[in-house]
C-alpha cells in the first residue's frame, strides 16, 4: 500500500512541476529544470537515439536505413532564427503538429505511445522533458 501512495505522490509532484514549467520561457535551464533535463536525456536515449543518434545529429544506426534521413535536432533553434520553439517541438513530438511539407511521417507519434504506457499527465511530462533536453543540445 505504501508503494501505491508513493507513486501517486510522485505523479502529483510531476504533474505540478510540469504545469509550472510549461509556461516558462526558454532562457537557459534553471535549477528546477535539471530533473526534467535528466529525464529528457534518458527518454531521448531510449526512444530517439536509434534514429537521431545520441548526439541528436541524425546519425543513429537505424537512421541510415530510412528513406529520408532523420533530422539534425541540434539545429532546431538555428532554423527558427536563434530561438528554440518549445511549443512547436512539444506539439511535433506529441503528434499534434503534422508537417505536411515533410511528406509521410516516419517518426513515431510519441504522445500516443507514452499515453498507452502511462497516464496523460505523465505522458505530457515526458514530452516536456524531451523538449527541455532538445533545447539543451542546440548548436551555438
């Protein structure tokens, strides 16, 4: 019974933490974002590195087998005038933001995958953590 209570408290803390950080502008990583950064890195290695590579440059082992090479995720800010578009990145990871010009989407819709594994609040937290991590690897 203690384990279930601990998990519920963790989920409540995570949802609250996520809600507070969601509105924060992307100006560096505050001390409060460090846990999200660590979680985001772990999620990236687990779900994204096979295609995008551990560095995020699109050089993962599976990426070479795709018809269209995976994006270099370290160039997102550069492609958006030097500003990291957190909301757009979150929407793309979640699957809410299709990119018709890119043709068929080869990247999995992680929002759907995460929601099948965990409650919606935790799925949103995972997407936010991935976004924080992606922001941290942007080329200067």
